[in-house]
C-alpha cells in the first residue's frame, strides 16, 4: 500500500496529516516474552520482573498490570533486583553496565523509567592470572535489605560497593589481599582467589556478608571491622549459597549435583567439614526441611532433562520441564520474627513459559496463569478473531473450559500487586489460534491480559502413529527419579498433518469449522453435554478422478474407528476429507444455509453438512470450465472492464492531458475505449504452479443473476487473480432434509495483473441490499 502527498503551496496541515496517518503506537503485547534471561520479585509490592536477552524489562502484577522498559543498548539482562517496597529495580547487562529503573506516575498511569546508570571502572587491583579485560566484569550483585548499598562481585575476585540510589562508587572495596593471609595455600591461584560466585547478606546481622568463590571457598566477612569471621573450605566447585533463616547455618550447592549444610560458629573460625553433604540422585535421602533446587541430575543419564526438585520429608517430586530453567523464587513469609519461611508458592521462569506451583496443597499442583501464557506452546499456524461475542456463546465456552480443568481458578494467582485502572470491556472478544499439534485454543482478548479459556483438540478424531507410543512410554518410565511432566510448552508435533491451517466460526449458532494440512475439514458444534458416537466421514474429490494426475504428497489422516467420546465443548458433526489430501488454503461457513466452502491448491468445493453431501467442485485451471455455463465469460469480462473504464473516463472528462510519445514505451490496446491515461500493467506468469491455489472464500446474499433480484452466492478468489462467483439455490429450513442445495457458476473474473486475491467482501454502506463487490489484492 502506498500514499503519495503532492505539494500544493505551503499547507500547514500537511505534516499533521502525515503524522496522524502513520502514527502507529504499540498498546499491549500478548504472550510470553521472547528469550527471558533474569527474574526478580518484590514480596512487599507483589510485583514480578522478567529481563530478556534483547534488553527489555517487563513488570507484572495483578492481571492487567504490566509495564515495560527497554535499555538503550541491545544487551542481555543478566540480573535484576527489586529495591524492596520502593518501586525501583536494578538491572545488570552483559556489557557490564548497571541501571536503576523507577516506576513513576504520569497522567494517572504507571511507567517504568530509567533514572541512573553505572559502569565499573576498568582498573585491575592485581596482575595475577586474571586477564585485565575480565577482572572487573561483574559476576554477581547483592542488594542489601536496607536498599542503601549494592555489593558487586567480580571475575577478578574483588567486591565493590555502590551507594543507592545514586549508584556512586564507594572506596570501601574489598580486595583479595585482605583475606589472602587467612586462606590456606591450596585455595590460592597465584594472587587470586577466583571469580566471586555468590554474595549473601547475613539474615540477622546486616554488617556481615557471605562471599562464595567458584573454587569452593566461602568467607564470612565483617564490613565494619573488615575482618574474616569464618572460613568454610569446600572442595567442590561452587554454584550458589543460601542462608538458613536464623543465620546459624547456610547451604551451598555444587557442580557435582549435591549440596552441603555448613554451621556458622564463632568458636570454629575455620571449618573443613560441613554438617551434612547430600547428593540427592545418588540414593534416596530422607530430608526434613523443604528443599528446592534446579539441576542436580546425573549428566550421564539425564543431561537432556530440565528439572527442578522439591524435597520435603518423604515427599520427593522432580518437575520435568520441556525448556531450560532460567531462575525461580518462592513466595513466602518475610517477617523476621517468624521462625519459618512457610513458602506458599514456587514460581519458575523457564525459557519458554512461566510455571507456578502451589506448595500448600497436597501433591503440589500447578496454578493456572491468568497471563504470560505461552501462545507458542505448539507452533501457531493460523488465527481467528471474533469481536462482540454473544453472552450465551461466551458463557458456554467458559463452562467448557472449566470442565476441562476443574482446578482452573485464577483467583489463586499469587502475584497480585498493583491495580488495573483500565475499565472493563463492554463487549467480549475471542481469539482463536490454530496450532501445529492439531489444537485450537480459545483466548479471552477483551482486556490487556490474554487469558486461556478452552482448548479443542482434533487429534482424537484420527488414528496416528503416536497413539501406541504414549502407552509404551508411560509403562516403561522409571520410578526413580520421580519425574512429573509440568508445563504446556511442547515444541514437537505428533504428526505434522494435524496442523490447523484455517478456522471459521459462526458466533450465533455455535458452529466451528477447522481445516488442516492433510485436506481435513472438520465441522463442529458447541454442546454442553458429553457425547459418544462414530466419526461421520465424507470424501470430496476436487479433481473428480482426473486422468494422468498422481498425488505425491502425504497420505490422508485415517479417521479413528469405533465410537469416540467427546467431552462438553465443541464436538464433531462431520469430517470432510478433500482428495487429493493437500493443505486447505481457505474455508468459510454459513450456518443458516448449512454450507461450508473450502479450497486447496487443486480447486474448491461446496459441501452441505446437513445432508452430508457435496454440492459442487471446480478446479480453477479446468479447461472444461470454459464450456457450458461459462460460455459467456468473455463478454462478462469485457463489459466489466469497460464499465470501470467508463467510470474513470467520466471522472477526467473536460480535462485534456498531454500525450508523451516515447520510442521506448509500448502500451498494448485492449479496447477502443481506453482511458486517456492508463498505467501499464505487467501480467504475472500464467505458468505458475501455484496459480490454482484458492486464497479466499466468501458467502454473501447479493445480486448476481441480475440487478433486481438478490440471493445466496459464494465467491472464490485464487492465487492467479481469478474470481469465481456461484449463484446458490438454497431450500427453506423446512425442506433442508428433502431438497439439496444447487449451485450455478454465474461469473468468472480474470484480473489483468493476475495478483493473488487475498480477501473478498460484499459491502453495503447504507444498509441497503448489498450490490457492490470489493476485492482485496496482494501487492
């Protein structure tokens, strides 16, 4: 699409018009953020933040509360931390810069704004084995609970301190020589202790921090006296540290898949042995407290698994995800006077989805998310939007979804900070997405949050190769470790032929048509009750046994034999199988006439789903189509073209245009009534193998036979710029079962430039019977 602005003197409004026409503003983003890389949570404000590899920070609270900030430089966010209860957040990027963001109020709305940034100077305190280019690279950040000091651990082993909120560097940095004299020789690497892997503030004494080095050494450091209180000499590579609530012990996790519990005692400043050392997947262990950890699986046997383990007493569950674990946190009591954390929920950020586990219910079930649902849980192949959904249909879809998932209660969502100020939508909107695995998912698109409502699966209609493998996999699964599949992200399709290509819905009758890759067209109706019946199949041959044609593509999907159980929701009416089984490229539904139209690369067909019988089929390149009813096609094309030219000519009547003769320009004359000025049209090649692809279909009650009588019609547009129009003889509702629908080809229009026809709509702007056809072309 192109706009051309012609200069006519000094028009002060011209720039304003251009700005208004092209001022496209993003209002909201739906779905899961792309490539998440960091996670944080503010328990006081009950807000969650997710950082991405593209430099974005997204904050989420109650459903509808969402804010986004974008760093100026496109660098991955490696760490983010909330300043407790302040509405501020710190971010660390992989370019070694630190940024402070603040939630500000503008026009009664909250916005995330960057207020400060900082980059650690590139000095190196020691010339040891650490390269100067990496010595000041920040590896870990510790935000003190008082939110006035930020500690930075570096690759070179140093710890630096920034004053908040100004991000001012203080000269109280901790260098390695201050603790080197207390460390045994075997923990030294020349003049270095190695990278700082973890920093943790003492839960009872804010002047002490726990410093963990990657080689396994852990130091309890007193900030005021600048003295080493305790040394803990671990022998395994360190991964992380976490304090026990009283501060009398802490837990260290290591690269061998195990963890150790260390006692903190003033009487023993140098500790060689932990209280306990556990490798959870060596042998089953009895664990008293609630322990959560990601990883820990034996790499030789489970290196391809993405797991998070929950241990409590004799309960042991290994959550098995289909994408990598980025980070996790628990929602727990933050009152220091309480003896226990008493966690209520576990929030896990994965590479492709967000999973929340209820830790208070028996069995630790999943909490359904009211937003951040992974739209791409299976690859999206098509979509359909329905506006102004009737209340009855809306309630029935909601009911079907609740019966699918009885525990689906969004009121239990634990991240509920902020308040959604957007007014409730006056009308309901549905978004339907078709997926590669043969599912159609229904989403509430009425507000900011895209909430899942109901999932329709078409795989149970067909017999696929994967049906037998599922039972074998479940039967042969080992009891140890106790894996549990969690999450809905599934990047693999059982059978690519199941993929949904087109969707058509009638929101008044509750009828739905979905079409797939193997030529399957499925007609469904919304039912509130469970049903059990056979699969009704009808085959439509679009080529009508044409001689000399051999289909070399995939086979059709065989329908399931025997009776099939259908849950409340959309249930099968009839399965229409196109032959050859090519992917369906267009589909439409008219519930009042009991008709569906569908098209592939081999033609299109019209089907009466009430009588279970085809009405007609046509191949766009069929030479027989030029005989019989189409004997007057040439005159129709000529009259249509002349009509448009007369309209153009009348608009320029009385105006003389200069004709420029150029020896290099050639214009082919098609008619004696050529307009004074006509743009040259380059026709597309008619030999294109995709010229017969049906791109769009449309039912309409309009004029076709003559200009005084209107009636049912169906229109089809193809990839080669052809438009076919059929006049339909539809019986009354009382005679649907007795009399069949008849179709007569009334018009065939061939556009000269052969541009693909991507949509057709019959318009009537004043409420009169529609009499004008609008054709949208692909550029």
